[in-house]
C-alpha cells in the first residue's frame, strides 16, 4: 500500500495572513472585536480560530434543550429527602456528571452544599443550552450570577484595592475607583493622583509586600448601594535588595458605592490612610 504523503507545512507568514482573515470573518459574522496575543504561535492560533468558527456554526444550526436533558436526565433526590452527608455525596456525583458533559459550575463565595445541591437540581437543570457538543469546549455557570452576593463583591473589590496600595507586584484597577474619589481629608482627588501617591510610597523602597489583612468592621447597605470597610493591613518593606525586611501594621478605612450599571462592582469613593 502506498504511503500517504505528509501535508506540506504552511509558512508562518501564510498562516498569520490566514489568521487575520479568519478574525475579520469572525467579526463580520459574529460581531465584536477579536483581541489576539502576539505570544501565541500562528499554528496554535489558527487551530483555535477554526474551532471557534466551527463552534458558532454548530450553535447557529442547533436546537436548544434543558441542561437536565443535555446530561441524560439523571435520577436524583429532592434536597429535603437527603441528610447532610447524603447531600455532599450526591452533589459530588452531579458535579462530576455536569463536568463530563462540558458544564462547569463555579461558586465564588463559601456556600453550604445543601444550597448548591438545591440550586443545581431546581435552577441550573432548567437552564436552556445549545443541543450540540464539541470536544474540549465547556459552558461555565457562576452561582453568584443567579444569586448575587454583595458582601463577597465588596470584599473582592477591597482585596484588589489593598493589593494595589501595599504590594509592588500589583496595580490599582481603575474599575474599582470612583470618578468622584475623595482623600483622607475629604478633598476631591482622582485615580491618577492616587496612583502618583502609591508610586511615591513604593519609590522609598526596593520592595513592598502585603502579608495579609483583617476586616475589622464592615458596614453594607445594599438598598442604598453604599458600604464602609475598616481593615488592619500587615505589610513588609525592603529598603535594599537582599537586606532584611521591616514589618508594618496600618489601619485603612474605605468607603464604597455600588456601580450603577454593573451591580457586582463596588467602587472606592473615599480612602483614609496614613500613607495615601
């Protein structure tokens, strides 16, 4: 039997040109912008782009079904018919089954197994999904998208702000800073001025490392969309590379307002700190 000749490998420049064409095709057909990565080899990007196009085409031509039917209509017990140990065991089974069918459930904040089991069987199972399966593709669901957790979102924002202030490896995210930001004295400032203060603070040292922090007080008014947090922050500074570090403890008070459009984002409206 004659051996098949191996396919001739396309030059990288030709693959890159095809990738640009595929991106334009995707933007024309599916809308939006496509942001690539210069570090991805052209052959890998080419394979990825073709997978996306194939995925969209299959979804366009497919019917929808419930997640429960999509995973084979498994038998399950009502949450009230299970004790805590059984809930934990049965939840693991259901999550494994969902994963095998390319459905991932993420739970961001600590939530009892009983509530997650209830959510999966009473809510997630009813969600509509395209009745098509592709190897390697997953559909991701987040529990908090169905049941928002304001305290988790607030502390998530506070975490990133504290990192941006007290850790040299992190940056301040503009999304978490309000346009009408006020400083420790209650005077109007902005994110750029705050960034300058952070740079000046870090500029005194070779390295600044946040060790940990403790939430001392959290006041949250979800109806008004405002909040206040007081934290004790432990961080280390190193004047010269290779030399000993010094430990510091400071108290930071932060005021927040929930974003009007993206309810899961809390923005800093005032920062009270001895350093900034």
